[in-house]
């Protein structure tokens, strides 16, 4: 594929830049275990079905809709801390997309922007630790802002330049990209989206196995 016409390249993190979908899914399960195995599994399933959605939203769903308790600051803080502790070790070891440096060298005309549902500060620290932060000269962005908010903000301030393409591995990535007027390419190797082949075919989405 030729990406030379794009002025911005936008990437999801989990399943696209990092082979981290299983790491985060297990971290959601373990964080929710104090509420019981049934709710922990339900949250894990919800996370997989709603790839790219902020952890803040997912934990609110756990408390309010699954467990049926109030969404308090104390409960959210405990879940967020448990999730961070569970995920940290795996994220420092999981594979980085092969060919990342070659793609960066092949797209000198474009700035690179990371748009993730993961925590923004944690992402910036992780990417710096793993030596890949410098590729994303357009910035590394994440929750608590959602992907629609990030894309709209970065377009408005001129950082996200059109035409642009979004590399993602979830239904939500595709919907956010199309809502912002970006082209979209599905990256399949590490996705945990169960029906991705049928979804991509139905929506005429081009697919790359990996970056």
C-alpha cells in the first residue's frame, strides 16, 4: 500500500503498535475479581466486545450495570489502581509491531499520532520506556478523553492534517475514524475482535496483517 498521500497517520495502540490485547484483557479480569469471578469474566467479555473504549467507561459499566452498586470515586480509584498494577509488567514485555521503524522512514511527509483508549500518561511513559515515543511526533493521546474527542480536538488545532488514515483493530476504531473523516485500515494479526473478517468485508475495509 502507498501511504505517501497522507499528511497524518493515526494509530491505535493495543493490537496495532503493541501485542497487548491479551495483557489488558487479563488485567481487566484480575482487577474485577474482588467482585466475583462471574463479574470479572463479564467485564473481560465486555472489554473485548468494546475494544478501544476507555477503562473509565468499562469500570463504570462493571459497577453500575453488572454489579449494581454506586459508581463512587473510591471504587473507581481501587479498580484503576489494580488494573494499572496488573497490566504494567505485561506491557513492558509484549511484542512491538515489526517494521515500525521502516514505516516511519517511508512516511516522512506525515506526522504520526497515537490515539488510544488507554490512559494517556501511562502510554507516554510506556512508549518512552520502550524506545518508540519518538516515532509519534504528532503526539500520544489517550483517556480520559475518548477517541472521538481526541480526533476532533487534534483536527481543530491543526495537528491532525487531512488527508489522514487510521490504523486500528476494532469496530470502535473504524467508527471513530469514519466519524472524523479519516480513511481506515484494519490491522488483523493481534486483534481480539471475533468477527473482524465479516465486519471488514461488509464495510469494504482494507486489511493489513501487520504494520
